[in-house]
C-alpha cells in the first residue's frame, strides 16, 4: 500500500511519525510505504525526515505508483483540484480538510463512487474524536434526531480561560495564540465559521441531505466580555460555543452560537482544546464522543483510522450524500430561556418595557448604572428574538445582548 502526503506541517509530520511507529508494531501497516510529500516551499522542510521525497510539483506525486493520497494542506484551493485529480485517477483519498468537505463534499463523494474509490474524512471533524465512522457505520440503522457539540478547540480554550481566570477576550486570545491553539488570523475560529463547517458535514451525513454551512445561523465569541461570565456564574453556568442541529417534522434546524451551559450539563466540564459531540438516534438514544479536537497526534490518529479501513478494503460505508438540498431553519421551536443584558439611558421605562414583553422575569443585580440584567423565558427561540427586536427599537435602548440557555433549548 503506497501513499503520498499533501502537506507537511504539524499534522503531516504527525501522520508520518504515527505510520512509521505503526509499521514497527502492527502487522497491518508493514507494507505501507510513503512515496511522496507535496509542500509549498521545500526550503522550510530541510531538517525533516524524508527530505528526498519532498516536492513542490504535484505532477511528481502523481507520477508515482500511489494507492492513497492523504491531504492535510488545509483551505479549499488547491486542495480541491488535487483531491479531484486523485479520485478521477482511481486513487483513494483521506482528508482532514473540513473547509474542502464543507464546500465540495457532495461532488467529491460522487466522483469517488464513479471511480470505485473512497474519500475518507474522519479527521475533518473533531480531530481525534471518532465521529464520522459511527455516523456512517455503527449508527446506520438509526434515524439521527439531533446533533449537539463543542467542535472548536480554539474557542473552547479561550472561553475556558475567560471563565476560570476572569480575563477579557483579547487577553485569552493572545494566550491561545502564544500556545499555538489559535492562528495569527483567528477569524474562522472565533467567528464560528470553523464550527459551522464541521456541523454542516455532520448534519449532511446524519440527515441525508446537503446542508450548506453558510445557511446555518452563526454567531461568534468576540463580543463576549468579563461581565457575561460573571452573570453566567450567578446562574451556575459557563459559556460555550455550541453547535446544534435537529430534524423535526421534515425541517432542519441548525445554529452555532455562544450559549449558557448549566453546571449539571456534560458540556460544562469540556474545557480547553477538548471537543465533545452528542448524537441522538431514535433507537440508541444519546451517545457522547469526547476527546482532543486538534493537534499533531489526535488528528494523525483519525487519519490512520481511515487508512486502516482502506487497507482492509472497508469501503462499504464510505460517506454518502443525498441530493436533497435542505434549507436550514434558524430558530428551534423549543421553549427558550435567556440571560438578557440591556444598556439603556432610561432604567425605569426599560423595566416597564421588559414587563410588557415577558411574563417570567428574574432580575440580576448589575454593577453598571446604565444596565439591566434579567433572565427571561418564552415559548420559542423565534419569540425571544422578536421580543428583543422590539426592545431594541426604542430610542433609549442602546444595546441588547442575549445568551440562551443551551440545556433548555436543546432538550
């Protein structure tokens, strides 16, 4: 079994190391051989192992006798072009690239099927946490009802720091960047785009249809401040960037947003770079998958799992996409409770305004003279949004922030 590697950064290096170790210990890997490594700049890899196999020319890769391409370049282009070329040439593909799959997963899956090969993507979602294979294989007889998850290690690290150390967003982000948990440009992570791409992949598989990530309601974490966490603690909650999707009465609901997570919730203890996914099946009930969501060896572990399937010729349960195109509803129809912070020039009239809009109101003491903090409850998320929009329309209200309680909404 000959393989080539596209990308030789941290993850690519980990994959080579893990496969070489496996060759010494596991019979299945004895005849797995590395034939080429594609990089952007050979000069950056002069001190690495297998320098003689490194090339900047994709044609050198395809000139070798290759059975499997492992793609860990990241980004949509040129990964899309190279993966498509490999599949058309009858070469199996393993990818850790959620951007690529979120944009072109359906097409690439079809091309793989047409050419009697497979595209495997366990490492594209939740790093080392095995979640794709359970969805397409172990739970194939279940109707998946919902998906809930913490799918981004960068944001989870930042929110953990803000909660436990009481630091502000900018400080937590700088710490994440210093430790290598956040990129120099963290936009994809902190704005929720990375999480939405991963949710779209899981949801497309689970609900048997194409769910485009940009159709999912997305809210990032950059607007959170110290006070949000102080209020959360008063409610015995922390704040997590939660991804959720569900299929109810033929409709798909999906969203990514920072939410209050109760101390009794299993997500409360998911900290730092750890990811966690809860799948709900009609037969099996809820199953939880938890582990490191990023890093050299967790991601390499997921890649090697896919490689083992290919060596064993386990292609039956390769990822499949239906041609159904689902529109995504922004708001779940479930009962909804939220922490609301209102910055206002008129405290008295704002309190009256709250009483007109909500029947159940719990006021929380605020340290700011121009702010009201309350917990309110309504029958649905859309009702909550409509009532908050009404409050925002008044001239003396300058800002309204809301954090929905995850455990009630997702119940």
